[in-house]
DNA sequence: CGCGCCTCCTGTGTGC
DNA sequence: TGCACACAGGAGGCGC
């Protein structure tokens, strides 16, 4: 699933392959892919045609392409979204949702999304920071991310620490996979009440978050050397580096205890029962 | 207002 | 063999 490292890999690919190019035409094959563009698919296409893409930016798991009109093409990959740069003659993907062709006649940009949780929209005047994502917190690799503020806000929460990590208005870019990995590195259980964490404990957790995101980013960088804008987060190279996520009953890399899976928010949490014992005052 | 549950969606895997 | 169902999960929206 695309979390910050995967989305950053895509952003770098867009910067390389579509920045500076002018959009000729836009084809929306599935209306759900542009459902966040409330004015509809034809309005979406009309705002893009003739516009030049100035760059590729990211906040957390959101991507946007600033346009020469001052608008932004905003995108979220959801769980299965891909932005692919393909030769115009390449056959359509099964789940192709949106196609952008360019005036130079070169490779086209395709939004492909099996489960359609992702989508694209044009935000008028949003080139600097699209309006729909102004509530999204800075991500922990953003130079302007405030550690002090994050620590204070986390400790003032009244929830479990994993819920806090997944809250994109507190810290963005972290999803289920990297939350579990960071908690394991910090030896914290997912149900640990946020208000019982000391400042140093939250600081250590933040360092773990940055560590796991950075490691994944390095792995993503190595695989991103093709003509594609690679978004294959689910079967990625970083799988081998995961300590706990998806590893039920396998030995903890630190102590050998079998990894445990717990239901959490209609999904899963993976922990080492020995390194990350469940707190008595568990909160979830 | 803070918190937490529900829902959107479809392909894959599993058990009977 | 085929069917039913659990599961994967980001994030907006809404209820309490």
C-alpha cells in the first residue's frame, strides 16, 4: 500500500517524466476516479487541457502537480492507485481510469486504480498548497515539521498511540505498515495511551518513524530506475525488511518470539508480544 | 470539539 | 469444483 516512501518515489518519477510538459488532452474513463472534482469530469478535463506542469510536490500521501494556471492537479493513490508513464501505443491497463496526453506526443500519464479508493482533482488556485489538503499535517521528512509541536500534541491526545500515528492531521505519511514497524522499533504496543508517554518516549518513536520511512525510501530509490512511475507498494522490495508487518507466527527479529496479529480498526496490528507487551491501561 | 466507527471498492486467498 | 466470506486499508463523514 502506498505510504510516504512509495508516494515520494512516485513524486520523483513525475518530476522527472512530466514536469515541464504541456497537457494536450484528458480522458476520464471512470467517473469515480475524479469524484473529488465536484464540477465533474468534463470540467476536470477542461481545466487541464493546454496547461503546463511546473513540478511535482507531495505532502504525506498526497501528490500535486502545480500548473502554469496557478491551479493544481491533486492526486491520492488510495490503496491501489498507480501513476504510470507509458508509451501512447501501450495497451490500456485493465483498471485504467484517467489518461493525460501531452502536446509533445511523448509518453502519456495514466492513473490506474483497481480498488478506486484513490482519485484526481483539479484545485483552482491550489498550486502552492491545494485547499483540500490544508488540514493534512506536515510529514516527518518535511524540513518544517516541528518535533516539539508533534510531541506536545501527541501527549495531549486521549487515544492509543497507533491511532495517533495514523491521524494525518497530527502527522502525515504514516500508514498501517510503517506504523507497526515504527512501534516495533520503539518497543511500544499499539494500544499504549498517548497521555502516558513521556516526551523522550515520543521523541524516540518519532526517530523510529523517520528511520523506517528513510530505510524504505532508500529501497524505493533503487527500484525506481525504469520508464515507469513505479507504485507497486504491496509487493515491494522493502517487504524483506519488514520486522513484524504481515509476519504472524514468524519469529521476532530481535528476540525470536512469534509475532502476534491483533484485529485493529477492522484491519490488523502486528506486534512482538515480548518486546511490545500490551499495557494494562490499553486504549484503542 | 475530540474521538472512533462506518463506508467506499475489487481482487485474492481460504475453508467447507 | 464452486461458493461464501474474510481480508487488504486511506480518509472523509458523521454520530456520540
